């Protein structure tokens, strides 16, 4: 009878550990922009990182909507084997002045469609690379609403924008944060890309890979932290069980 509370304690500890793991998991499952920030006024090469969240279906299409309230004059996609990229443009209500010239239309949507035999299968992810610019100087972030389509017909709408002071929405839109350009940077070009370098897959790939490595390290650190918490909870429960059994043995 004395062991009953100890068993309950162990059950509570295991339940808490499982809850920690369950809460940590979804943080890695969103469609995101990588790297997550770029300098205002410059150009950047970014990846839309798409994880497959289904256990039974595969991702076969990604649609990314570009904001027209802060239009981007230059948008280029990097060719990907097995995927066809389609770019749609929209007329602007107000022309965009770029390098002294008026731009009357801008890319409003990019759609990547998987060719036959290509897919993002369960347990996999894919990155869709795009060069963007010039980035606006009058905004601190850009939200790219995205739709992820599975081969069973399901569509996940990553379109919710986070609000200050509110919990993160269930399906947040990918967001690129914009920072002030470094002092003395006359061209306002970010470290991730310049128009010429990105068009030929040059130095921008190296910088973006470095940013991706930082994000991967951060994810690894968070995973190890969660594992540490779980191990700690289980270890505490085991220690309490041992003390209770020792105490029970001494009493008898």
C-alpha cells in the first residue's frame, strides 16, 4: 500500500515528460523563411522551408503569395529538379520607383508544382529558393502567406499573422524580418545575396547556407534542451521511488 503514492508520482512524471515533448514538437513543423531576417533596402536570397507534416500523404504543391502593399521589383526563383515554378504578376495601383525607373507590376504569387514522381514524403522537407529585392525601407517585416497542398487533396493554409502579445497562431504565415542596413553600406545589399551573385548561384549560396546552419544549430540546441528536461523529470521520479522504497524497507 505504501508504494501506491510512489507509483502515482512516477505516472505523473512520465505524463509531464510526454507533455514537454508534445509541446516542443510543433515548433519545428511550420513553413518558414530561412534566413529569417534581411536588411532593408537590399536584396536577399531566401529559402521557403516546407516540412511534410502528414504521416500518410505527401506534399506536391506550394503556393507563396508576395505582399503587394510592399511590392518587390525583382523576384527570381532557383530552378529545382522535379519541380515547376510558375510566377504570377499583378498591376500596381501606384508605380514602384526602382533605380530611377517606374515599375508598374510586381510578382504577386509563386507556385511550385511537383512533376510526376516528385513529392515531399512523410518525414521529409524541401527548400524553395528565391531572390528578392529591393526590400522595402518603410517596413520591419514581410509576411508571405503560403498554401501547402498534399496528394490526398488536403490544403494547409499558412496565412495567419502573429499579433503582438498574443500566442503564435496554429498556422502562421512565413515572415521575413527586416533590419536597418549597416552603416556605410551604400548599396543596401544584404550579406545573403546581390542580384548578380544570386542569378548565377554564387556567393549568396554560401551566406544562406551559413544562416541555415545557425538555424539548424538552434533547432538542435532546443531539441537537446527538451531531452534534458525529460531525462531530468524521469530521473527525479526514479530517485523519489528509490527513497520511498528504502524508507519503506527501513521501517519494516
